[in-house]
């Protein structure tokens, strides 16, 4: 199994630009999570999907952030417009609630907004 | 709601010394408990988990954690650390029913010196 796949691994963009982060969960997993990791705030849950439906987006910081999961094998996190304070590592994780609730994390996307 | 407290942000030790990383949690419902490890520039990986049964759980690389319900703790231990154990360690809890949303601690940086 290839594990959770995220792209791009690194993204550098200028303030005001749109950024799209992509995630492919592990096949068969029906839950998908987007996290943000910074030194200041640690690991923050942004949004959680179950069976492709957004269940809890209370962690999404602002309307500039949006996430979609059009099918079971693909999700995007979009920031529009981006700001320097959005600089962080963004992780996607998937899990199957049938088994054990443990999460499988992707390698992350390091976003730098200048 | 749940909360997780990792009491030490950084733990420096010498190689072959024992180590304990502390984790306390609070929850109004039963929870499952996890330790994840994050190596530099990588995503989090599950190290070990407690779901039920024996309160002492072990990982394949020599770590162990003990669930103490009365003290609401899940401390991680290793009797002899290696340089390769240098990483960030995260404690996490998930409700054992209903919501599948995990709560992570702020992490403990384990630094193993030669």
C-alpha cells in the first residue's frame, strides 16, 4: 500500500495567491482529516470528512479556507487568498472507523507564504 | 470534550539511558489512547495504542505505555534509548464511541545524545 499521498510536498507562494493542497487517502479508509502544524499552535484539526461528507469544520480558521472531498480517493484543501500567517505544514490523515480509530498520516505539505 | 497534556515539551537523554514521556488526559467518556512518533520532515506514525484489555501495551521497537485509569495517564517508557529514537512524540485520545475526532497533545521532543 502506498499510504496517504499528499502533493505538493513543498509550496512557496506570494501573499494573495490561491493555494491548493491535495490528498489521496488509503484505499478503503472512510475518514479523512486535514491538520495544520505550527510551532506556535502545535497540531490543529482543520476539518474531518466521513464517507466523503464534511462532519466537523469548526477548526477551519477563516472563510479563506475551504476543503472538498469529491470522491473516496481524493480531497483538496484550498486557501484563497493566502496570507503569511498561513505558513505551516499541512497534513492529511485517513482512518477506518471500523477497526481501531488509528490515523495514517501523509508526509505533509510545507507551505510558505511570503 | 477531551484534553491531552504532555507535561514536558523537551526531554534530553543520553544514549542507552531510560526515558519516560508523560501524558495525562481528561475526558467525560471512555477513550482510546495512542502514542504517535514524528521523525524530522515526516508525518506522524502510530507507535502504540490502548483500546482495551491489558493496560500495558508495547511497540515493536521497545517502547511501552501503561494506561492508568485512576490517574488518567498514559506515560510512554523505554528502558534504553538509541540515537535513532530522536523524534517528536505525540499522545492522543479518541472517544471510544460516537465522535471519531482525536485530540492530540502538544508533543514532546525526545533528544538522544551520544
